[in-house]
C-alpha cells in the first residue's frame, strides 16, 4: 500500500474513510456545456452532490440560448441549492465587455465567473468537472478537509485506467515529461519542483479558501488547471498546498485530433505551463526544448509500458510515441498574457455577474 509523501502534503485514501469537512460552508463549482445535458456522468455528479448537502452549487453553464431553458429545468430537478451562471448570456457578455474582460471565451473564463460568485458567498470553494462516470460525493469532503486543517489549496489526483488501458494521456505524455525536461535544465527552480509534486496536475478537481480564490489569475481556456497550479505556487506555496487521493476516475475520452481534441488542448496547456514558469523566473531554451521533451517522453513511454505489462493492461508504444510527436509541436514561447485578473483586482462585483445571468435567463423564459 502506497503512502509516500511529496514536497506538497499528500493525503492518501488508505481506508476508504470520508473525512469530516465543512461542506455546509463551501460552494461547489461545476462547469458544464451542452454536452453534459442530461448525460449519465453529469446525472451521477449531481445526484452524488445531493448526498453531500454543500452550502451552494454554482454551475458555470456555457450553452446556446435554445438549450438554456431545458438545461435549467433539468438542473432544477435536483435537490440542490443551485446558482447558475449562464456564462455566454448576452447580459453577462456585455457586462464583461464594459469592464474590458470579455476577450477569448472558454472553460477557464466560465470557471473564473463561477469562482467569483462562489468565493463571495462561501468560506471554501471546491471545483470539479461533470464528466466523471465514477464520481463520489465524498470527494467534496476530501478536497475540503485540507482547507479546514490549515492548508489554502488542495488538488485531487486519481488513476485513469479504463477498458484495460491507461488514459490521462495529456498529463502523462505531455505535461509530466515537459516539466521534467524543464527541470533537468534548471534543477533549482522552485516552481518546477512544485509543479512536479502533483500526481495528476491536469485534474479538474481542486479546492481553495475563498481568500486564495480571490487572488488567482485564471487562464481563459484549457490551460485552466496548470495555470491554477502556477498561481497556487505564488500564493500558497509548498507549505499551504496539499493533494488528495480520489481513487480511480473514468472520464469521457477525447480524440487526439479535432478542435476540442488533445492536440488542440496541448497548445493551451503548453502555453499556460510555460507562461507560469516564465513568470517565476524560468527561462526555457525554446530551441532545444522540443527535442529534450521528446527524450524525456521516450523514457516515460518505456516506464508506462512496463507498468502496463505489470498490470496486464494493453499498451501500444507506437501510438503513444505518435502522440508525443504531436504534443512536441505545441512547445513554443507563449504569446501575450490573456489571463483573467484576480477577482480582488477588478471593479466588477460577483453579484453583478449573477444578476446579469438571472436577467438573461428571465428574458429567455418570458
């Protein structure tokens, strides 16, 4: 049984115990798009949250106008204290534009809107995706427990094993070897040691105190998770960060190619990672970094091949190497910093966002 520690406090699920945690003082943020509407995974997540009785559930909804009313009717069928932010509603979009915050839309911007609402109303915030088919309500308590114990930031980690195969490809074949390649060149960089401490850095599940949430700059798109880690390093650091074992998750699987595939995501993740490390004094050698990444990723492929064989899992080295080649193309200097500012630094009030969203919904239903 594994119970080793990392540079950040690592809380293991050794007994299946669900710890006592202040769920009634917390808001749970769940980003959703129209693909989650009435889906089995999202149904499970919301049903499990009913058993948790959190103080509030803030749904960050991105959906076209014709989908919003039926989506809300479905959400209201759950016995939950719900607040819904229609993130691409016309009033919300106009409000952001008036404050100079509109810009590129994506998962990160949606979560940023919901984080502001959640942190303004509750002491703690937990965030998780809605596509986990194995989600358990106890995960909320697991994410919150470190926060009630003096930590400011907690990150979930879990195994991605399904259908006799290893998943979590973007994290284990791109993020992890890229961080290792950067650290090999600058072994004393504390931010790289921090980023390397998290066992599943691209997990969508994390918790934070309201104070920390209000201090986070947020990536606008798929770089949300790694960008949040970079901000957590700045504001919480090793001493106030923890990661918690959430067991094994089964998620929807994305294709490598396509507009929402892993190759597209790798560009956002790579830019967010490199932007984060540059902001903490790391100066990557971009001319050599893709080749150094490939060399480290090759070591990872062999290690995962051994691990898969040890567990009787299918493993295709050539397919994994093809993905490495695709991900290597995403390694480039990050372009302009388009992160959303910390909530404590903007003149926009979260209540204004929630009010604008409610007006948008009311206009649809009239």
